[in-house]
C-alpha cells in the first residue's frame, strides 16, 4: 500500500470514529420533580431546533447522579436533573470516574407539598407534628428516651389533629425530594431536641450530618411509592386517609384531584414559596457534563433554551407547570454560569 493510500485510509478511519462517537440526541436523567420542567424544555427544543427531542428519564435525583457520574463515555447521560444540590460525595464520585468538568444550573424554587384527596376535610399540621408522624423513633411520654414510633393516628400526636390513620405515600431513598424532606422537616426539628443530639453526640460523623435524626419509620405508616409522583396522586384519590409527599408542580397539575395541607399555618403557593414563608421549600437544579459538549453539539443550545427568560422568567413556560422563578438578578447570574460553562468546585458545594 502506498503512503498516499495509507494516509487516506487513516483519515477515513478517523472520520468514521468521529462520526460514531458523536451524538445528536441529548440524554437526560434525574429528579422526578424536575422531570416535567426538563421534558417541557425538551419538547420545545425538538420543535424549534435542528436536533431531535432529547430523551428525558425520571430516575430520581440520587439515581441520576449515579448514572451521570459513571464516566464520560457517550453512553452516559449528558445532564442530570436534581431537586437538591449535588452532594460532596457525589461530586467526588464524579471526579473518581473522570467526570471533572461540571456546570451547575440553578433554575428556580419548588415547595415540597403535603397533599391529600380533595374529598377529605383539610387540616393544618406543624412541621414538628409532621416529623413525629413519620420518624422511626420519637420521644417517650416522659421525654427521657427515644422509642419506636407508636403513633397510629394523627390525634395520637396531638388531640387537635384529625382522628385519621397515619398513612404517608412518599418518595424512596433515591429521591431528591426524600433528601429534602428529611433535611427540611426531620433534621431541622430534631437537631433542636437534646434527646436526639445527646444520644448521638459521640458519633461525630452522624452528629455533623444529622443522619440519625432523619430515619423514617418502616412499620407501614410510610409507604415508599417510587419515583413517579403521579402514582402518589393516584393513590391519594383511592385512599382518603392518606397524605402524600411530592413537589409543588404536581399539585399545580392535579388541583382537580388533590389539595395541599397548611404547614405551620402556611399554604403552599407561588408567593409563600418564593418568599421563603412556606417552611418546606428547596432549589431546583440540573448539572451539565461539559466533557460531552464537543461530541453532543445540541447540549449548548438545549441548556441555553432551558435558562432563557422564555422558560424560567416570572411569566415563563415553566412557571405554568409550577416552577417558582428566581429573582431577575439571580436568573441573570445563573444564566451567566451556564453560558460561560463555569466549572463547579468542591469548595462551592461545601459552603
């Protein structure tokens, strides 16, 4: 074979390899709460761009992080959605697997709603009462020790609460909503109670993370219901005693079936969540694998559309699905981070 033929063969081989390694369709995984927002952007992107509609899977925040952090191979996802911020251990897992160029996109807020069937009289519950309803261990009657949760009805916790059986349909451990619920409800309450802190003060790691304070009961009162929040809505329509835990966007989509409970005398609304008055609110994110940008050319355009005013402004498309928008300054800052491919650092996550 002549030198020219060899060169031609090598060039052809390189072009073929490049063609096989490139991908037009974006792959997205992650949070079931962010899923409706991401899917809406994907559908719009499929219509207005030259690229195919991205594939969006609802795997839960934790499940999405595992897939996203598995490596930089093009078989791995380009984006993972999250209903909480990436954990430091997830960031380290990404780095160990070569995923070291990640951009964090903050898209807005969401409230964690405690909902029930429309067919049942609503009630107010405090964050502490809610924590006592779902915790694996609660203070004994004499307040001297922790015991396995004995509460069968809400009225067992407080006579002012309904005489209804405690049945809670909620997300599994892989869910960002579950993580946020444990942090914003159980941990925030129990870390103020010496009975809990004293018991675990010798365990420095547990005390630092308050992990022991967020153990949810497993006696049947709390029913893990998968990553599909619509399934929880369906269960609430069939079991009128039950309450369910999911993101505010699903309440907006299903107001003909369910209603949100008042928490600490505050109803979940756009105003109460954005102002911080509603006590169980959290931020929504997606994370971009910049290593894929070269071989997935649609990635830059999709993320630009997602962060546009058309999608996440006060009157943007996603607010109609229940996303609570950031302030203008916060949106501009978040958009700049994405457009400039700013690299997420461990120090930022540790703040």
